C-alpha cells in the first residue's frame, strides 16, 4: 500500500499541475467590443420557461439577428420566442440520420443572409448585454475562427461534480485546441461563417451528440484556429443546476461520445476509466493516515479549487476533491453499465 500511496500522490500532483497550467492559458474574454454581423441560432425544445431569460439579453445586441429553431416542442416555445422579438423556424423534429440538436442548428443556419459570424447558444443560458461584441473582439484579438465559453450555474453539480469532470475534459480536449479533440462548450459557440461552411457545416456532424467538441474539432482539422475562452462572467446557465440534471447532462454527452469515438471498445473503456477514477478518489480517503495520501488529497484539492474559483462556486468545496473524483468513477461506471441516455424525451445514447 506504500507504493500505492506514492503513486496516488505523484499522479495527483501531475494532473493537478497540468489542469492549473491549462486554466492559466485560457484567455479572458476581451474588455473591448466589436460590432459585427452575427446570426444567433438558438435550438429550442420545450423551452417556454427559459427563453424569457435568454432572449431579452440577446435580441437587440448590436449587429445580432436571433433565430429560435423550435424542435417539435409541445409547449408555448414558438409564441414565447416570437413575443420576445426572435425570428422562429418551426421543425417537426430531426430528419433521418440527424441528432435533434444538430438538425435544429442546421435549420437555423439556413436562415443566414450575409452574416459574417454564427453564434450557437443554448436556450437555458442568460447572456449579459455586450456579450456578442466582446466575443467577436476576442476572436479578432486571438486570430480565431471559433471561440467558445461555458456559462456559470449554481448547485452541487457545479461545485462537486464538475471540478473533477473539468480535469477529464482538459485532458481529452485541451483549451488551446491542440489535443486529440478541440474544446468547445455548447452553452455558447461563436464561429466564423466562412470557416464553418468550408469545414462542411452541420451536415458533416449530422449524427453526433457531442456537437460542441465535434464542431471545434472539425473547424480545427479544416485549418481553422479554435480557442476556449473565459466569458463565464457574462453567461449563466440553469440547465445543470441540480445534481441530477448535471448527471443526466454529462451522461447524455459522455455515452454517445465514447460510442462514436471508440465503437465497441467504448463500454470497456468506460468501465476501466470508472474503476481507475474510483480508486483515484478513494485511495487518499482510505489511506488518510499516510503523508502521501495527504499530499494526494491536497493536489486534487488544488485543481478543484481552480475550477470553483473560475466559475464563482464555493471554494471551500475543494476539501471534498477526492470524493468528487470517486463520484466521477461511479458516474463513468453508470455510463458503461446502464446503456441508453435520454435528453428532452429523446434517446441519445
């Protein structure tokens, strides 16, 4: 067990240092603002409750035209969107061979006129006035064809589950766009329309449920520059505020992503990753008398703290970092052993 403690400490130190270093290379959104021609596309399925928070801050931003794509909603999404000043495209649902969200965003892009930029925004976010102009300025300053940011939320999912998940995301999709996949978060993705069309648009990603990372990787692999930026002070999201909603949201992304990337190996890899991360979190707790375990605990807490500090969550939650990692292990096992994920009343995994 002594060697296990040493290994746990060394691995925790390396992972934590890497995560903190990556965060320090995530640029803040520009303080400047540039007015440009932007088509904002909002895919919406049963979002009558969330659109009143999103649209007032998005409709009317300089240079921005807003299109809400109603994805076969059963509520008042259409009337609410129109009453708040958005153009509405109605859909009866995804065409064969398409995932629901990608199909809705594809329909929205068809409404483009001569806009230079496309902005894809989730319906459950709230945008501060000036967000779009500052994102365009950020893209210009970085020489980027795509910039993306996550929002901020509240609840246990944010301060307990997401800090460890953030490390996993950065390891697979570094924020500088240089990993196996490039990082984007579906909360808010701004992409240069010419680069989007040159890369093949949503037709090239029709069946994917990992549309954010898929688009960023597509743009990067087509020669574009992709950057993840921190605009979270200008974005809030309500979609994953509860622990259960956060779990379901991550699950509907991870299950299809592993299947798409690894085929029949996806489930065995999830099982292995789940067991390893369960042990990664539990070793510092179960061996708490060992100084090596204290070092591992401290290291895991450092990266946990960096995430919560960045997204405005309780920083004291960093003391629970090993338990967060153990829970991520259980989450990955759940993804592997309980096939099938649901989102918006549709099967996505």
